[in-house]
């Protein structure tokens, strides 16, 4: 049985009062319901392990000062998952090896996104330091595939299965706390927005496989990194609907490519974000990166082809 306790401890801040508990596993909600540029954090009481410190600075400061933190784990390298990592600069950091390199320095981080445009790089340099408190980090340890870690929780130890889930990033990991039936899915967040797979190292097909891998665990409780963050016995329809967002995007790209279109044309349809958002250059990049993944898949499957002529590359439905 999964033990749940949604009540706060005495003498707590409003931010910590919002946490949700499942035995020793705590979900600390992020600001603005954990929507980007925030995320939900997970804390393992007793073991004093904090996962993805991107939630709420006040709550994490209190956690550090009152309960204590001995290690920080990251599900992956994206900025919204380490926003408050600077509060824990003196602690060992664990992350999967394929995702460690972008944390080494700002330029490595920017290269991992393949931002290209110098103006966009400079914009993101500022965002990284001012909004996400980026500081170069090297992991003290890297996760080794689908490994098992035993944590010293009370009244008994907790077995954590590290689940390799590439697709969102090459080294994305989820964490299954077996005795408590709690799965932290990270950025496979089951939200209506759908999956993100726009990085150079991302993959649409790996994303599909990873989501199904998590679903197959049949966890009684799924915690996610964004929005409300708690799914109890999530039905198959929830997982299906999440992946159907990929298919819906694909259909919209195909429909729009009934005549030759440039990348600027495609980005201007806002198929991923639905509308223009600020900072515009940042979200145009996300729109373009996702479109490139779909265009590559559609070209490989023979549904889309490059259209000859014109000053800019164009794509059209076959």
C-alpha cells in the first residue's frame, strides 16, 4: 500500500506546506504549477536526496536548512531542472553520463542546444545566468544504465530503480521507488502539451519507446516534473493521449505542406506552441527545432520531400 500524507509539518513556509508525501518520497511543487521555467522537485526523506532542484527557492532553502540535503540528482540536463542548484554547490551531483557534458560550462550548454545564431546564444547566456543561476558543474557520479540504488530511508530502506529513458535527452532518467509504488517520470510529464524532443540529441522514436517503458511499470503513483505532477493509477488513455500529441503535430505538418513551404513558413504556423510567445527568438527556436525532427522523420518515410528551386530550402508533401 502506498502511504500518503498531504499535510505539512509544523513551522513550515507556505511553499513547503504545498508539498505532497508518499511515504518518504516528497513532491515539492514548482512555482506556477511547475510550468516552464520551473519544475517540480522530489525529495527522499531520510536519504536526504533531492531530485531536480527547479521548484521553489524558498521551499528548497528551508529544505536544505531544516531537513538537510546530502546529494542532488538530475533527471537530465535541461535548465528548468537545475534552477536552484546553486543552493547546493557544495554537494555531490549525480546525472546520467550522456547528459553530463552540457553542465560543464555555458558554451557546452549552448552547443548542446545547437542554437546557432549568435544573437540567440547571447540571449540565452543572459537567461542562463540570471534566471537559472547557471554555474559549471561536474558530476560526482553518473548513473549506469538501468541500475538499482538502495537508499537509507525509515523505517526501512528504499530501493530506487534508475530507468533509462532517452528521447527527451540522450541521458534522461526516471526513478522508481519500488517499496512505495512511486515513479518519478521527469520530463515525460503526461501534460496536454505533449513531449519535447527538439534537441539535437533528442529522438521522436526513442521518446515513444521511453514513454511506453514507463507505462509498463504500472506504478500506482506517477509524479511528474511539470504542472500538477501527481497521477494516481494513470489509465492507459493518459499515456496514449500524451503520445498522440506527436501524431497530431505530424498530421498538422503534413496538412500544411500541401504546397512548398520554407522553414520560416512552417515556424510561423506555431504547430508546437500554438501561438507566438516571448521572448520570441527563444520560442521560435523551439518551434524550428521540433519542426526539423518531424521533417526528418517525414522525409525518411517518403511522405515529404525537398522542393527544388527558390533561394531557401522548401519542403512539400509527396
